[in-house]
């Protein structure tokens, strides 16, 4: 633990209102949910001195996600483990359960939260792409009120979010799903589990009777400064019949939309090539059906 | 130094069934509280960043990493460490199997590995298979084959089928 | 050079066969096992101390330069700190090992990133971390070199010469005549990376200096280590004290793999220096993972070029091997690593004309050091992958190419050593082929790949085979020079305590010694213990390295047990005694002498041991060899270019297996580490420092990446050098699987060989996208 513990006071609000009061009144407040990102930053000594707002102490948040009439609401303490073990979620939003399994390992999934994954704003986040593929909406709360932001418009740059210092992400809302969509999720890391993604595709596709792409979602991790919904490539595909030629077009289009880098985990070339492969793999798997 | 003292808080929780009260910096890791304040040194630090699994404990029955858990989030909860896994009569079936089958070599990953394996024995549906259930606990000595053998033996001993 | 094989019956035995041993060959449980599974075992960070300080190291962030100044900036109560710099050092500022080139703390010239410059300590463990951010180091940077090539080309000259050592074996050079006798000549260059040991317990030492007035009375250290007596020898000159004034105690050690062979010398010096400066308060220096990865040694990166000539029937006729290691910024154990690499580089093959040259090169990388295998994995990777590559080019099955060239009983190796063990490598190969169903699997895999290709499938499979030997013990006459001792005590109740400097760090030292003593003494294993290595109590039995613990020190345990029985015969212990009578004799001895029975033996070289010539590198390099064949399969995925090993068998010859579970555990663990070396583990060196020095960024295989391994032991008849014909097995398993997995990937990729490891997906991608017909 490289961080200097006296630099990190903690406020333990007992209600959401109290937490929002704190955010409104004080500066340099960092919400603390499952801590699985913040504790890593503290261990490596890169977390700036700040006051933490311990969301664990808020009684208002039932940890279990709310699921009714096809709507799913994840609150600040909903963990990945919930998405794996709640059979209703597994059935209704299978990508969440699949993504949850790919995030680190069981002992982290029990503490890491969906909202925390959104708020950490890592381009390599494994949970955010699944949420984005389901058109997730964020509810942001402050002392002054609430507003909603579509998740795919939430990120504005590397670690830049449409989030004010006095706001807390209090809910992720997933709308009910139309029938007829096919899902795809594939994470590429250097080993099977416990890996940071080098690229990742959460995809959904809806084909009509004539094999025309009615609608599509393509969301990628680790190939842009933030979780990328590839809207250009989606629009290349939308309303067009799914054919080998159009798959080639999509594979071409995605290259202009991503901006991967070389780093200690992989190379730009690899990320470009595999991202293309993922799109092909996803679309090809629907071609033959 | 006064500002430093004032940020300390008091936390009540239990460890292995014993109530504990600790006055501490709120972001102190549960790992350090267990090891330093309570001198229960069976829980190990291998990486400090949630990767190796040596610090695995139970918190209200959940499998968690104590290096990733600040003490301020343990308020009112029950912690079980390797020291509290077995009842006083002897070894937990997983401990017994690791002893018998050579699941422990250098032993440093063993407490965390055993906690994860004991959780899996209790909740075999929590993971796709044994490989996934133990993927968060890294061992550099065994190559895992003896660990698989140990877990298989423990399932056998308690009369549970090991999921494929 | 080939001596015809003697037609003698070769007895083959497998692990299932039990001789009439009472204890040996049985799965005796680890005596320390209960403490390990219950969390009671005490590792260094578990050891409680009082009134202690926490020590930290100020390190270089540049690779090469002149240290000008260290500034301690405002914002930290520095007057509360203990600070040690090079000029404080009371004795010699040299880490005692082979060469005197490495200081404990840099005085002037910085040779690598992470080099220790100064030490600080404080009783507040968090404040001492914070204080590191308030230290500014002023350095005049110098040009630096990092690669073997830059060092060879002398782009910068370090120390007196960049070439630290050069050794040679075999023909001075292979003449043109010999090459012209060959029908096909195949050449290849092979590179390996700086694998990290990644023991799960980081390095840690607690140091404490006791004073007698102003003078040092005793320098004591406790910690995680492999070689307590190396540390004694290192601390003596540092503090200018006598051997009796240094005490080193090994605590339970959470893995070492060579990483805790020489590095603890430095850390012990640092902890003791801080304690000395602090007036004797204990100082805890337990590295966190980032510092451990950043500062400690790794496997020497290598670049090896092999040129081989074959006759048309596949007979190996000439081998020219050029082996180069990157030593890093200081020499550490490099000469010994280089020597071992050289002495394994020709593989288990007979070849009429061999020339092998090995060189090590200084660079401004972190110093490389001991790691399980100690040079051998680099050499074996190169030779074994090369043989697979040759098989592909000669269009012969890799198993059959090996069969044509396997070393036989009576053959002469390039050092001139005659293979006088009754080895039968054909049997080792046959058994492996049978166990893995190699011939069928290879055919099925090729059909599978064909059908994948024709159907647009994105999976490819491959099967890889490798064989290797490993020389146990120190090379040449190293053991005689080491002059090891083992002792035993016997108390009045019949309890035997084995005293040796050998450490347990997972590999089973305690169990093995207790089993051997139990077998000789005829008493239950529960009556025997092995004393914790404490240099005030145990004799120096040499370091815990080089697969020597069982074969050399285990043999001394056997002899010491016999010596103890001889003593007891003086008090009337008869030949066919019972355990009860043993106890009675122990009591009788104490009644008579009124003291603990203490016996001690010293190393004795076997009478028929061949000479080793250190100058010419001729003679018997190793007293005993172990043998292994690995066959494994991989599946390559052409979406993400990952390769996963999903089948793995090893057949192993390591003499008599004393404890099957422990032996299998050594093989499986070594295999897994070798798979990591081959497929996953990438130390990203930027200006010679580890850029990915976080656990999350150094990828080792987990339970989900390693198949369950199937290990079988066979036994060749063997001269009784080790105890009960046992040999060592610590290093053997890590040598070859990296080549096997590389060969399997090549098989999957239509015989396109990737010759530098780790074979990351990024490398497979290049082959998959550029090569034809995959």
C-alpha cells in the first residue's frame, strides 16, 4: 500500500440525500463503491489525496438489482455477482451475465459494481460494453435534482465524463428488449480469466426475415480512449442485407472508427486486426444461421 | 498529527466469530487490519492489487479479496479467515485434502487457495468449473494439477459430485 | 566419438513399482503441511517484532549515469528518519558473490534502472512510503546499451569489457570438410525473454544489529531465502565482522525458483545497514510487488544461433552453437549461468562434430540472475526447437529424427564425458509416444487442420515433442569445493533432528530428508525433524540450488544417519533392532554421556568420479543426469491468435522417486512455469527496467490456462551416487516445455516457426496474416 492513509478521510452517509448533500457542500469528494479500482490506485500510490464517500453505508441501496416488466435497474451497490446469480437477469439480459463472468474473478465480482465500472471510465472496462449494447441509460442525481444520460453519450474523452462534481450515478436503467436480437460478446485478453482486455466486442444484431439488418449495436473496449460504440460502422450495416460483401465493408469501416495504441499489453496492429476479426466472427456467425 | 488522528474511525465487525473493535484509518485494508491489528497472519499479501488471491477471505459468506476491501466497508460484517475455516475439531475437508494430495508446496498461496476452494465446495454452481472457480488464486509451485486433485478429493470426501 | 553401446539388459521400472522400502517411495505427508494448510506457517512478514522500523530503498530511475546528489525535500520530517548512503557503510561496499562489481549502494556510476542509491527507515510504514516521493536524485546521464547486439558492437563499454565471460566446448571450429560431408545444413536463431520468477511471497528480510558498546556484537537477519550461508559470507565484509558475528535464519519461504538465491544478499545488507545506523532497532524490509518486480533479478535473456548438418538419412553430423546471454548491469551469477547453459546446449543427442561457444554481455539492464534451470531453459529451448525445425525441413517426423540421433549408453558427449549411466532414451521416447498416442494424434490433428482450412474454420491444432537432459549438482568439481556438511542430533527420547543449511521453499526438502533418515534409522517419520536453517545452529550444507538437495545433501543425510547408528551401536544397539530398541539406545546413550548425541558428516566425492577441467571445459561436467520427454498439444484460435495448451504428458527419468506426490508436484509445477515462459510471460524491458512491473501486467498462467498434466516416472539403472539411487528433479521440468509448446504452435501454423518466446498472440498474428496456407 503506497498511499499515505492519513490523506484519505472517509465520510459514511446513511442516506442518499446525505450523500448528495456532501457532494454539494464539499470539494474533492470521491464516491467509493466496491473499491476494486480505487484500492488498486491506492496500492500503487497514484490515487490523489481526497475524501471518500462510502456508498456502502447508505441503507437506501438494496444491493440486489430491481427487475420488473422487463426493465432492469442497477443501483450503486449492484455487483457483477448479482448479474451472474440472478436467474431473471441471466435470462433477460444474457450479455450482462456473460460480461460479468469475464470481469476478473469471483472474489472481485462479489464486490465490483456496474456503476463503479461506468464511473471508473476505463477504456478497457469489461462491463460497460455490455451495458452500452443494451442502450443503457444513466440516472445522475444531485442535490438539485436528477437527469438522464444515455451511456453511449456519457464519455467525452479519456476519463472524461458528462458528470458534475456534485453528481452521483445512482442508477443504470436497461429498457425492455424486443425479441429477435442475437447477442455476441467476446473479450480478448492474454489469458482466459483475470486479464485486462486488449480488445473486446459486445455486439447485438436484429435481422428481419429477408436477412436484412434491421438494427445493430457494436461496442468495443480498449481500442479508443473510452468504451466505443461504433456508430459509423453500425450505420454502414443498418438496413442492409447481411452478406459477405457487407461484412467486408464493415471490417473496413471499423478501421476508421477505432484509434488503438501500442502499450505494455499489446500493439496497435494487433488490436486493429483482432477488432476486425471480432466483427467478422460476430457477423459471420449470423450469416450462416 | 492531530488531523491524522481525527480521520481515524471506530469499526465493529467479527472475525471467525469473535467480535472485534478497531480504531483505524478508514481506508486501511482489511488485509492489514487482519494481519497487523488482529495478528492473524494466515491471510497473505501476494500482490496488493487484487490479482493473486493470496488474501482471499469470506465476508458475510461472500468470497472477497481483503487487499481490495477498506475497513470502512466491513462495519458490522462477519469475516472468516483461514484460521477460522475449520471448526475446533480439526481440518476442513479442503484443508485435509490439500494436506493429503500435495496441494500445498511453498504454502504462500495456500490459505487463499483453500478459501476459494472451500467456497467452491460450498457453492459448486458459482463458477463454470473448477478452473474458473480457482482462476483468481495463482500458484507458482504446483502447476495446479495437485490442487485439482485436492479439490476433487474434497468433493469426494463430502459426497458431492464435482461439476464437469 | 561414439563408443558402441554395450548389450546389457536395461531394467525399466515405473513409479507403481515399490521396492521393499518402508518409507521411501511412499507418499509421506509434508511435516510442515498442516501449518501450511491452516495458515500457521510463519513467513517473514508474519514474524512479529517490536520497536521496529520500516525500511525502503531509494532507487535509480536512469539506466546509466553518474550519481551527483540525493536531495531530501521539504515536507517530510527527515530528522525522524534513519538514512543510509554509500559513505556510511562500515565495511566493504561490495555484494559478495563471484565478482566484486556490485555495490550495496551506488557510490558513483549507476549501471541500471532500479539500482539502490540510499536507504531510509521510519517507524510509520505509511510515512516512509510517502517520503520516497520527496527524494530527488541528481544524475548526470550517460549513454546506455540494452541489447546483446549493442553490447557486442561495443556501442558503450561498461566496466572493462562488455564481454563478462566466454566458455567453449568441443571442436575449436567445424571445418569446411565436415560441413561438406553433410547433405543438408540448417541454421536457426532463437531468442528468449527475461522471465520473472514471480514467487508469490515477495522478497523480505528483517535485520537487527546488536552492539557491545560501540562495536558490533552480532548482525542478524531473518527472511525469505534459499542460501543462508551466502548471506553470512556477504554480511561479513559489509560490516567487517567475523563469521561468528553473523546469524542468518530462514523463515518459511513462499517460493524462490532461484530468485531468492543471490538477491537476498543485497536485501539482507540493506536491512542490516539500516538497523546498524538506527542503533540496533529491528528493520523490516518487505518489498511490495511493484518493487519486487522492478528491482529484483530475472532470467537472462538469450540469443542462440545453431547450425546443424545432417546426413541424408537424418543422422546429425555437425553442430555449431553460438550462445549469448544478456548479463544486465552487474555480473551476479552470470558466469555460472552461462556455464550451465553451455553444458546443456547440445541436447540429448550424439553428434560426431560439435563446437559450442558461450558468451555473456554486460548491458544497462537490471542484473539478471538465478532462475530455476539456470541457463538451461534458454539452451534447451534453442536446441529443441531447432530439432523440430530441422525435422520440418528434412520432412521427417520430429520423434523419428530424434530417434535417429539419441544419445546412447557409452556415447561420448562433447565435453568428453562418457555416458556411463545405462540410459535408454529410446524407451523414454517410446513410452512418451505411447502415452500420448502421438502417432495417431499427429495424424488426427493434421486432418483436423485440413478440414478447418477447407471449411473456413478458425481453429488449428498442433502437437509438439521435446526431450532433454539436466545435469544435477554443481558442475565439475563444484561440490568438492563447496565442502558441505550435514549433522544430526538425537535426544534421550529418540527424537532425531537433522541439521543442514538446505531450505524448504516448497520443493519438499524437509519431507525428503526426513524420509531418508527414517528409512536408514528404521524409526517413524514423526520422530524426525529438520531444524530450521539458522546459521548459528546448522552446518553449511551448501546452497539450495542446482537440483542438488536430494542427490548431494540427501546422500549426506543418509550417511549421517548411518553414522548416528554407529554411535548407538556403542551403547548396544543390535543389528535387527525395533523402533523401541532405538529409543532405548537413545536413552542409554544419554545416560552414559549426559549430552545430546551429535554426529556430523562431510561431503565425499564418489571414488570413481571423473575429473573436470575448469580451464578446458573437458571431463565429467555433472555427476548425474536426469531425462525427460514432453508431448503436448495446443489449440490456436485465429480470431485472437491465442494458443492454449490443452494436453500435456511428461515421462521423466530421475532415478528412484522417493516421494511420488512431491516428485510429480515438482514436474507439474516446472511444466507450468515453462508454459508461462513459452506462451505468456513477457517482461517488457524499457531502457532495461521492467515497464510492466505490476502483478496485473505480468501474465502467468492460472488454473484456467493449464491442462491437468499426466506425469509418469521411469527408472534407469543408476550408480548409487545419490541416496537410494535418487537424483534431483527441481530444474529438469522447466527446461523443455517452452520448446515443445513452440513446436506445437509451429505444427498448428503449417510449420512456420516462431523462434522467440514468449509466443504472444501478437507474434502468432504476424505469421497467420503473412504466411501462406494457414
